[in-house]
C-alpha cells in the first residue's frame, strides 16, 4: 500500500512540475500584442489627436501611449511601409502597402495602430503596427 | 506658446533653412545588451526621425521609446516598464554636430566622420564625443549615415536588478542607420 501511495504522490508531483513548466514557458515566451485584432480604445480624426498632443503633450501621452487607436484622415504622404495622414499623423505598417491597397495621395482612409508618441521634430503623432481598417 | 518657443529655439538652434535640411522618418536604431550563452537582449526601431543641416553638420534625432521591438514580448514589456520607463520618458533624443562636415566632402564612397553631441534617454542627458559614423551620398541623393557606439546603462540611471545582472550587459551597443532625403 505504501508503495502505491508513493507512486501516486510522485505522479501528482510530476504533473505539477509539468504544469509549472508549461505555464512558465508560456509566460516567458508569450505572444506579442496583436494590434490588428485588438479593438481600438479611441477613434478620432488625425487633426483631433495631433491637436491634443500639440496643446498638452503630457495629458495626451497619458491618454494615448501604447493604446490601440483608430485614426481617420486624408493621405498626404504614401510610402511602401508607411503613410502620413493630414500631414500630422504618421503610421508605420508591418506589411507592404503597395501589394494590398489601391489607396493613393488624397484618399480618405481610416487606419488602426498603436500610438507610440509625439514627434516634436516633425510635429506628428506616430503609430506603429498599423493596418487599414476602412 | 511653450511649443512655439520650443520650435523657434529648435529651428534657430539647428539653423535650418529649406535648402539645407535633410530628413528621414524611417531611420533605424537598434541596441543590444546580450551576454554570450544567454537569451539575446536586443531590440530595434524602424521609425526614428533624424534631421541634418547640410550647411553646418548639425544633427538631431528623436526616438519614441515605445517603438523598440524585441523578439520576446515579455522582454519588451519589462524594457518599457522597468528599464526605460517609457510611460514617464517616452522620448530619447540626440542633438549634436558632425565634425568638419560639408556636402562637398561627401561622395558615393563611405567616409568616416566624428559626431559630438548629447544623448538623452530615461530622463538623463550625457555628452557623447567622437562617435564614429560612416557617411556617404548615394546615387539617389540621399545622405546615408551609419555607425554604432557604446552606452553605459548606469549613465542613464537604469538599474539592472541583481537577479538578471549576469544576463544583461551594462555596456549596450547602440547601432544607427539613417538615409536622409533633401527636404
């Protein structure tokens, strides 16, 4: 009987160890955020968000940094991996835009991305990991 | 008002005129603080802004710290929360001058220049001297600048906890690569 109990305890211990390893591994090697699948916390125009950042950068940073935001406006600059809306919001894309879109300068567009901050040199709000939402 | 003043000083400071400004929004800055035989501690950023005044070699760059991407998501989170504290210090900047710079010197071939200036990161500013940079003017008329330097984590008030001290190097190699277009 004593032997049986010992085996049972070691099996349970083994399961616990395996579970800890799996949980630990998943924690350490967790996936990156998937901005494309996240719901936007804010949805506003390029002019609105850039006005908030230029008027009160500290408050705007607290509000938007690292958040998924949806920004709409008119394309003023278009490159294979990035675009600028209304000259005041810059969005970097992970995939090439040329293959997937028929957008061009002056197109109205809505993009979703993660806000990484305000660039005072260019006076532009910057987003990364952008996707086109509309 | 504050902003206007800031921009005025910035532009006067850089002495920018429309003709002499070269700019990029897509510069690359990468750093590595890996220790051999441990997981790499490495990140890169591909949306770095850099401006150069081609008349006098004045050079400014701005990095939005949250844009540094790591392979490991948890490492990225720890970097932002515990080391760079990017909620408090979302920007890193470098302002300086490329020594004895002139457009006439540039050619398609890379040449070595030295850069002096101040690097601000994590709320601390430190003078960097004689940072080596390779500069050339490519066939599309872009000024290409690349190089690297070592930064010391303690200089920027970044504390590396004891538990991971042997896994993160205190001397961090920072590499930069910009292709600046005439504005």
